[in-house]
């Protein structure tokens, strides 16, 4: 899988998920909290991740966030 980078853009209250703006201006990617529960995310934070497609859209599997509180799951 290709590793992508982006910036945490916003929190989507209606979906209960964070939104990442990809570097390069491509589509937005969602963060499923169950995949990122180990990271304390904030708007404007750079993140590195792998993109996967789920029925609700494109999601990020964690590789790293700039303020990781611990090591994330193996990918």
C-alpha cells in the first residue's frame, strides 16, 4: 500500500469522524476513530497514513501523527 500524507482538516460532527486534507489537493480522507484511538489528533496536524476504501468512503489507516502518544498498530 502507498503511504500518503495530509493535514487534519476538521471534525465531522454528523459522521463522528475526523477529516484529512491530502497533500496535493486530492480528495478528502476520513479517520475512523477505532483505527486511531492511540493518537491525540488536532486540526492542522500533519499525519502520515495508508488509504483504504470502505463502504462509507476513503479512510486512513494510521502510520504516524506528529503527536503520537504511543506507537500505533503495525501496518
